[in-house]
């Protein structure tokens, strides 16, 4: 016997109902029941019902149906479509004074905005939902709101808070679907906190509920979480089995966000087992899906892994391209993440802690600003200096710095430490040292918090060491945080103070948040340094090569488009250079190129970009420089080059001239290539006009 479809079942039952009220009450119950079983058919049924509800003037039922319709999109990861339906549902609920409908819509708005990365909007909606529920004594909806807030807290890695909200949601109770979701969430949070045994217990129970109730859209995510837990337990085979099944069921259920996350973890497992080609395919799949559904966090993680694979293969161009994209996406993601509204929610739940949360808000705001500042730089020295200068605004800090962990050498290299505003001479510490807080921090993967070094140090080390061996008890308070990226220990972050009792427990969380920003920045900066030293310099002159110059020049285009920071571009070519090579030989030509480079370097600012573009052709990009400034430098370079007396061999000294082309970036430029073309045209204009001159093309 053929199984009846959800649509057929609905029509058969409705045919036996006599009144509109009987039909609509049955319909609402039926739609909720089948929402995750057959979302497409549920949406179709709602489409049939909308006209009837409007004709009856039944706004309450219409708002509820549109809310259900929103979920048919949300469960598939189509968040913008879900937000569109929620907007209609909220407006109708507000018009009909349906308080419960308004709360549910606001709560689900929060979830959708969380998934698309707009956490500020998410927590604004959660806060409004809590306010309305509290003002109208809607205690029955607190479980729902708490569960959804827990989901969002997970997104910003507030695991302890997320666990607390999820357990409260379970205690309050709910239907089987909500029970399964809350059980799974608690299990997953336990996993994130390192308690995989408890995590597996909760997740297994959640999966059983989902399978019993045929909640097909929940099963892929539960399998994904179970796979993650098995990985945490070290059972790689079961982890892969669960994750591969999650991918399969996610495709069937059309849940791309689950497929992307599972592919990311499968890639990591493949990488751990040296199956690099397979890992690369998984990561590229995850990235492609993430781009299609606007999942910024998954795309960032995928890019980081892809860049690492290319780096290990010494495919430097691909590694740099991916790492740069990762850097840009990470910066965008930092801009989206905020905890301001989290504090607002907690204040509305516990107003007696208002003073504490005000302090938290102020410090989180500063940490977030520091995160945005350091995300804009690939220079590790600059990152440390920026952070030191800003963190003094919120903490008692006399020493701040980074130590980089070298797993192969088993040591920590303290390359960037600032003490009282001055750089400390770099030094290294063995990971086996028994008198190093940094070594303890790395080995145990835990933070160190001390407010009286003399009386508390024995909790961590056998003896005291510091950046100043001559005064070992100089620092009385200190914090050390391990820096971790993709489960890989990369170093430590430390703040230290002369004063006792300088740091409160809650400030550990502030430094952890800062550490997450810095970890990504360090990864960017370290790869940047490696790739730069190997791939971005011209072997003869030491100038930037063409590829590296193009990369930095494209950044200047982005700055211009975003911040209206213009620039001037100079292109110049040594006149009659071929005749030098022909008459005196290529060694003489090389000498000329080096001498010209050395002279130009004495006239060009540190902020300017100077490159050998190819052969005897050079480029200079002058940030925030107008036409007059560019012409002044071009004439200075032209005049200086023509006065050079270059010794090319024992018998010959020669002179050389250059032709210059100059242009400015403008609003029509889609890429740096447009600017190059104008500068090139201007340079050839100078050549045709007799050489040894400067021409412009605007």
C-alpha cells in the first residue's frame, strides 16, 4: 500500500470538517507537527490557507501560519527568506495584538540574524522578546527564548552561559522537537567544554528522539555533533562514519549549512591522517557551500585550512592568496561580532548585577575595538604595539607581549614583548622549563591568573622567572593565555603589572577574547612574513616584485573605495636600456638597475610602495598624495637619475635617464590595472616627446 503524502493526509482530514474554526485549528496543529517532516508541502498548504484566513479576518491564525512558513525556509538555511516571512508574521501579530506571535517572531529573528552573522541585530531582537514576555507574564515562552539565546551564545563562544540557558530550557520542558534540540545543544556544549562523555550521552538521546519522531531536518545536525564528539574521544573511525552520514542526510534534507560544517571537520580529520588531497577537496567543498549560503565563519575556517595546505606544499602564491582572503573575511567577521546586546540581555535577567555588566560592557567594547584594529594589520610588531597602547585604557598593564610556540624545537620564542613602553630583547624559553609561566600555559593549555606572584607562583611553577632576571619579583600580578588556532597551539599572550591584585577573575575572559583576535592575526602575520621573504622581492634590486606590488596596490584601491583615501601612481622606464646591455653587457645593466634603485630609495617615503615591475620598468605608489605631490617626487627622481655617474666596469662610467608617467586613482577604476594602464600611457607619452621627462594622464 502506497504511503499517503502529507498534502493528501491534510486534504482528506479537512474534507470531513464542517466549520472554518474546526478546519483552522486542525490545520495549525497539523502544520506544526509536519513542519520538519515535509517542509515543502507545509509551505504549499499554508499558501492554500492564506486567502481563507484573510477573508475571515483571522489575523491571529494568519500570523501563526506565516511564522510556520518562515521556519520552512530557516530549517533549510534560507535565512533571508525566513526573515521576510517573519517580518510579515510580526506585523500581523502586532496589528492583532497577538503578544505570543510577536515574541515568537522576535525570538526567531534573533536566531536568523545570528546565523547570517549580524549578532547586534540578533541580540536586539532577543532583548525585545524578553522584555515583552516579562511585561506580559508569558512564562511559557521563556524556555523557547532561553534555548535560542543559547544557540547565539554558542556563536560567540560563550559556552558556560550557553550551557546554563540550554539546561534551563530543558527543565522548563516543551514538545518533542524542542526537547531534542535542547538535549542536542547541551550535548554539543559539553563537547566544546571538553566533556565528551556527557556530550555523547545527551546527543545520543537527542538523536533517538529525532528518529522516533521522524524529525528529518534535525538528524543531520545531531549526527554532525556526534561525529565531533567521537573525534574528541579519539575514535576517528566512528567520527568519520557519523560525519559522512551527516553529509549524506544533509544533502537529502537540503541542509547546506550542515554539509559545509561536516565537510570542514572531515577535511581536518583527513589532514590529520596525511590525506592532504582528500582534505583539500573537503575544505574547498565547505568553502563553496559557505559562499553560497553566506556563512562567514565556515568560509573563514575553510580558507585558513586551504592556505595551510598550500603553504605546506610550498605553493606560495596560492597560500598567500587564500591567506589574504582569510585575513579580509576575518576582519569582516570581527566587525560583525559584538557582545553589547549579550550584556543587555543578562542585565534584563539579573538587574542586581548591573554595575558588573557595565564594567564588562566597557571592557568588551575596548577589546572589540582592539580586535578591529589588529585585524587590519599583517605586521606582528605593529599588532603588539597597537594592543599594548589600547589595553592600558582598561587594564593595569606594565608588560604586554606574545610568545610563539615552536613545537619542533620545543621552545617558546618571546619575540614581541613591551615593558614600560620599550621593546624587550627577544629571548627563548624551553617548554620543559619548570620556572616559566609561559611553558606551563602551553603544556597545560590553560590560562594563568596571579595577583600576588610571591605567594601564588607555586600553583604553577617551582621558581620565579621574568623578563628582567635582575629583579625576579618585579611583577606581582600577571595573566598568561594560550593562543590556539584550529586546535593548534601557536603561542601565549601575557599581561603583567607591578601592582598586587591588579586583575579580577572576569578580566580573564576579556584577555581570552583578545587572544582569539590575536591568534588569527598571528597566523596571518607569520604566514605573511614567510611568504613575503620567499616570494615578494625582486632578487636583483630587493624591491617588491610585480605580483606583490599588485597585491598591495589592490588594497589601496579598496581603501580608496571604502575610505576615499586616494593615491598617485608613478611608472618610469630607463631610457635606451637595451643599448647598455648590448654595449657593456648584462652585468653592467644589472649594476645600473641597482644604482638607480639605491638612489630612488633615498627619496621615497617608507609608506610608499616601490617595485621593479619588469626589466628596466619601475612603479611607485604614493598613498594619500595628490597630483602636485606626485609631480614633485617624479621630477626629483628624474633629475637625480640623470645626474648619476655609474661605474659599470674598470674602464667605463655611464649616465642614464628615465621617462616618467604619472596618474591618480579615480572613481571609474574597477581595479589597479586601470590605474596601471593610464600610468603606462603617460610614460609612453614621455618617451615619444623625447624621453627624460615627466608626463601625466588623468
